[in-house]
C-alpha cells in the first residue's frame, strides 16, 4: 500500500488515505457539476408561449410560471448594434410574440440558454427567418442535413434581395463581432 500511497514523514497512512479520498470526491463532484451544467441534455420538446423577443434569434418562452431563454438553433441574426437588427427582431416578433409554440430543445449553451428549433402552427420559425432574409445559416453550429436546405434558402433570399440582403453589403454577425 505504501508504494501506491507513500506515507509522508511524520504522517500515518490512514490520514493520507482519507485526504486522498476527500480529494478524489472533490474532483468527482466538480466534474459532475460541470458536466451537468454544460453537457448536452437529452433532447426534449416542450409546449410554451412566446413571452418576449430579445433579438432576431433569441426569445423568452413561458411554461406555466417558468420562463426560459431560447436561442434559435442553426441561425444567426444581426447583432443589436448592427444594421438590420431591428428588422430581424421585428420579423421574429411578427412570427412568434404571444403565440403558442412547440420548442424542440437541442441543448443548453454555455450561457444557460436553451438552443432549440421553434415551431408555431407547424411552421419552422428558424427556417422562416432564413427564408425571409432576416438571418444567416450559422454554419459553425448548423451541422445536420437540414442545414443544407437552409443554405439553399439563404442563397435564394440573397439572390431575391429579401430582408437584410436588400442592403449593399450585409456582414455576418460572427464577422461583425470579430471586428469590434
């Protein structure tokens, strides 16, 4: 036993083992806490009311008395200080505010938001924001087969100059943030 857990001068082996066990318990507790907070939970679908629109890709939903902040998965709308931000927010408000929704939660992000697909009356709101030209496909996170069709919708919106594509040179939000 002393080969695995050498006894320090002046210490007995039992206190050393207790200290190591407590240290191990502490490490396991920390790992469990962070994995529970930041790992992807099982996917879940919830019914809720859209309570508040934060911007063109974020909103707050209400389930009974509980509110949850939701980030729309796979899309990225203009930042609050970016051109077309107000029109993207207005488009999401028109589609979703005050409506009953089905929310397909994919995971929680590092900010504690639920990242999800949002459906209202069977309409995929994430996709609608792309089709209407109010957001980009967020290629960094949009990694499912569905994203390929969304990229085609984005190209069509760009070609038809819908939404933010009516501007002369729209800048993707991830590039906008990198410039600041």
